[in-house]
C-alpha cells in the first residue's frame, strides 16, 4: 500500500472542501462510539472523493467535534497510518466535516477501519473515541 504523503497532507487533512467532491463522493458508511462518562454517542459518516493523486476520505460527524487523532487501518494489506491534528482546538461541524488523504491503492471491496478521537463540541468538552468500519464501494 503506497500513500501520497507530503507537507500538504496536514493542510489537506483540515480543508473541508474539494472542488470535485460532489461529482465523486460515493457510498456513505458510518460508525458509532461512546463519549466520555455519559451515555451519549457521536457518529461519523464516511465518504470517498477522488483527489488529484489518490483517494480522499471525507468524515462528517453527527455533531460539532474537535479532532486530536485519526488512525486509518487496512488490515488485509497490513497498512496503518496515524495522523495527529496540529490544531486540536478547531471545531468541525456536521455540514463540512473534515477530510484526510490522498491515499493511493484504494480499491473497491477493501475494508477500512478508522479510529477517530477528539472531543465533543469544543476542546474542553467530553472525549470521544469512535471506531468506524467502511467498505470501499
């Protein structure tokens, strides 16, 4: 599994728009996880978009969240990538979400796992730790 990784990855990770996203987004999936010490949960939908050099993963939370870490895992190819957010105080909303990529070698039928960690609402609210399973359409 090769991936495109440059200094632009951290910038691309936090841009919420992609000029051709609407033409290339396919098959939303989702996952659910527990928040902090209460019975609430946050969910994320996952979509893919085609970038200039590979696949971009687009995540949309069910509520406003911050993001500290996301771990991408493709078990069948023993591929794992952990990305730390350089701006963990930035709040992502359900309409725009956030994206990470570009990854090459992403193919239909692959089963990806994403572990998403951060806080609900703002960097001072309850923590969440969500695992999302997603199959590439």
